[in-house]
């Protein structure tokens, strides 16, 4: 009986193995050559649906966080007379922070995802109080198109989770800031209270986890608070605090996995 079963299974195995290997080969090539393209396209196309609720929930908290920005004097004398600023936002996505910027400010963004570029310039109609100046495709760790000491305010919200290295991003932020310039950050970090949340954050942050594709390489287990606190790039002052974003019931309860947050201002 076993011999007959073996004789039947052998041709089936011999038939399917090449197809399975071919399938894995195709998936590998897609991941290697088109994976980043598809991931960026998917993330830009679904951002509002996936994270729109989060930004609505945190809107007033973010408004309070950015409120002191209006009191910062620009190093550009022309902008200073208008009470305006030269602002650089890293990874703005569809532009949920633009409404918080002082009137007449000039906005440059550095965005690793080129699929957000069209939406950036379309936002000018929604935010006529600021000037959409430049959209630079690039990473936070390599902002070579932004000159040294040229920016009054740098902003990042939910960005340090997906950069290659937080230290590299902070080094570049410090470089482009003008003397006395400020870096406003708002980031989710590793959970400090619930062990089971930390466990899921670690699993989701593994490079093979589907979460990495869906959320563009977001690492839920980043310790950005500790890295910023070490201040190896040389900010003259760092003021930061941990907090937890508001939680809701139903499907939105899943946001607990990035509820632990950090906000602060670092001055050059």
C-alpha cells in the first residue's frame, strides 16, 4: 500500500515542486526589484484611510504642541518682518500638519515617497496662508539638497519610526537648522507599560512581517526617546515628554500598538 502511495505521490511532487520554486522566485524578484515601489504606491494610496482617524483624534494635541512656533523669530530678515518662518517638514505625507504653520511661512518638505508630490502642491489651495516652496524626494538621513544652517523650524511627526537610523536623521536635522533653530518632533515609541503590547510591537517590527509592507517600514519598537535624550548631535537644549494618545473603542482600539508617544522641541 505504501509503495503504491509513493508511486502516486512522486509524479505529483515532481510536477508541483518546479511551480512552487518558480512562485517563490517570482515573489523574491518582486520584493527585490519592485517591492519598494509597490510599497510606496500602496502607502500613499491608502494613507488617509489607514491613518486619517489618528490625525483627527490628535489634532488639538498637535495644535497645542506647535503653537509656540509662531513666537520663533526667523533668521531671514524679510520673513521676520512678516512674522513668518522657513519651515522644513520631513515625511509630511498628505500634509496633516500644514494648518499649524504660521502665516506667510515658506515650506519645504523632504519626503521619501514620491507619490505624495502631487498632493503636496494641491494642498496650496487648502492652505493659502503658507507658501508651498519645494518638494524634495529624499530621506531624513541624507538631505543633501537642503543647505546648512538654512531652516528656522524642522518638523517630524511619526517619521523616526521608519528612517534607516534615528541618529543619522538627527545629525542631518541639526545640520540644516539655523543657529537657534528648533526641531519639533512628535513620534510613537516602544510601549513602556504593557508587556503584551511590546511583544506585538517587536513582532510587527520584524522585516519579514507583513506590517512592514503595509506601513512602509514603520518600526513600532523604536526607542527614539532614549536616542534623542542622549543628544549626540549637540543640540543646545532638548525638552521632551512621553505621553499616550487618546484611545477609543471598537476597531480603533488597535491604535494602542502605537499609543505610547514622545513629543518635544530640540534647539540648535
